[in-house]
C-alpha cells in the first residue's frame, strides 16, 4: 500500500525496532519511545572503553530460514560465526550444557549415577502406566527424569532463576526449555550395544563482532535515515483510549512531557504496565490480573580483566544456591572484538527481584561477594587481575510463569486485541518467555499487519507452542545460508 502512516512504537528493543525498520523502509513515519538512553532493550551492548558487554548473552538462532536471511543481509558485513560451548559446574565437576546423560553416568559418583538411572527408569515407567499429569515445573522434570536428577540440578537451578519454589512454576516453562535425556540409550552405548550418536544442540551460531546490540542498532540507524524519531530516556505516563482505539500516549522525561497521537501503536513495554497506564482505566479485574503478572529481574556484574582468558566457554551455568550468580559469561568467547588484545572480561548474571536486598546492594558489595564465590569454584586470580568493574540491571528480564499465568493471559490478551489500532508483541509486551529471534519475527509480522492487514493471530502464534527452541535442526537450516 502507498498510504503513509504514523506509527508510535513503545520500546526500542529487537521486537519494536524490527517493526519500525520495516515500516520506515516502506516510508511510514515511525516514532519510538524508549525509557533507556540507548536502543536495544534486553539485547543492548554496553561499550566501556574497548570492552563490550551484552545485557546478558543472546545468540541469534532461528528455525525460520527467511528470517535468518533478513538478519544476515542486514548484518552481513559485521556477522561472524562462533562455536557454542557451554558447561554446567555441578558438585565440583563440569558437565556439558545442555545436560548430557553420558556425563551424568561417568562424572557423578557411582552410587549417585545408579540412583539417577533407576529413578529415571521408575519415572519413565510410572509416567506411561499412570498417565501422570504435568502441572508444575517440578512435575514435568520428575515425571521425565526422576527425583534424583531433579534434586541435583533442575530444582536448584530453577529456584535460583525464578526465586520461587518450582512447584509454583508452570510446566510450560520446562516443556519449552529443557531437552529430554535418554539414560537408557547412554547405558547401551557404554556397553557397546548402540553406536549411533544422539542429536545435540546447535554447536555454532551467528554473532555480530561488536556485540548483539549491533542488530537493533543497525535497525535504528535505518529508521533514522528514513527520518524516524527517537525519544530516548522517556517513560510512558498515560495511554489514552476511546472506544476500541488508542488515541494518544503521554510520555515524560526529567524535564519534559509530550502527548503523541498516531494511526497505529505497537507496544513492547511490559504488558502489566500497559494495562495499568490506560486512561480511562481498565476494569478493576484486569488491573488486579495485571498486578499478578510479575517479572524476574537481573543484575549483571561486568568485570574488565588484565588476563588473556578465563575459560573457553561462552557460558558456565552455576546451579547451586550457595553461589550468588547463576551464569558466568566470557564475552571474548562470543567475539574476539569484545575486549582489547591480551585482555578478557566476565559477565556474572544474578537473578533477583526489584527492590530486594540484592537489587539494592551497591556494586562493591556485589563484587566482593562474587569474587569470593569465584574463588570457591576455582577462579582464584580474578580479583588480582581486575582492572575495573561495574553493574548493569534490567527490571523485566523473565516473565514468571506461575501456575495460573495462562488464566491471566486469557483475560489480558483478548482485551488488548480489542483495540483495532494496537499491537502488543515481544517478550515483555505479550508476557511470553520467547527468544530474540521470536521477538524479531513478531516485530516483522506487526509491520505486515499494518502494511498488509496480516491478522494479529499470526503474531500471537510465534513461540506459543511447546518446543525445544534451539535444537540442532534449526542450526542446520541456518548453516545452509552460509
């Protein structure tokens, strides 16, 4: 269509920017409102001198071949292919990530391995005979792996991540995120009875040499070239509505307030926040529902090191509760351009809740606690090689899938879809624990809705089914593009 539209996009993360990128190319007037001082959302890259720190690690891996082509063409002069190597540190040893059954058999104490194996057999038989239901995260794991593996790894890591008992987390999260193990196959291989190699997760991934934030930044550069507007460091104050339309949005910064109207609104800000800022207000029931839709926050301790390398892993998972951080990331292993020559850096990811003791702690307190924990797990020279350190935070990292989260979405999603000029999408905008590629795909489909009338239901289908998001079959499709 040739008609030029004015589109207001709330949030300049990968979802909002992918929508704005396509809309701007089609000569629509795009306006962004972003609460942070830079674009990127959860996919920001923070530059600190010659060091680059992502706001958490993000790999661009997708099953959608057309989407892979889109992003590769956008970033072709900056993209490098990297090896994926992650481990889990558990009981003083390192296990492959995703967790592999062979490691459990060969690296755990023999008595523990045997108990895990028999628990696994009993759980498998019991699930098939008794048709056990999966309600909570704990149910899903115990019904497939047995109680021993749950107690050793899955339970502690899940509670550390979410901050609540796994009995209170929906089984949906497990179904989407955990790869199934077959311990029986491993025993047959160890006995020489089975020769074929099991499928594994993707071993390679695309990554921009200057950080994952370059993808949203490149999109923003194109939007700016097309005369799009960015209001950075602005928050949403009110979202005005009349009937089945959003009429305008009031935004504010430290010293200014503006009211912006548009033909279409794309919202990627947290869904509960959107509902709570409507004017006239949403119903009391919807407001109460929105207050139950909560997010887990993250703090990142970023350490600049006068050291060649710490390990050869992209990530090290730390499930045990005695350690403050849940993952260690070494940016240099994502891109050699992430630190100066002969230097490296670490990002320690710490899950917490907004306003709790960890969230409110000063950076020195967090650093000293983490240095102590790093020393306990074998990294004893980090403090003496520290050049500098700083922290970054994100309030809405993970939507918490409590047992009743679908009930809340059944109330919220039809309501927001009733506004004919509104599209809510992205991890925060739909309260959906999707990956970066899903957010970008949602944004592109949101643009298609505005440009060509694509039904909103097509956007809602993204990352809505139960799947293992990063299976190697997806990577095979990506690698075919190289």
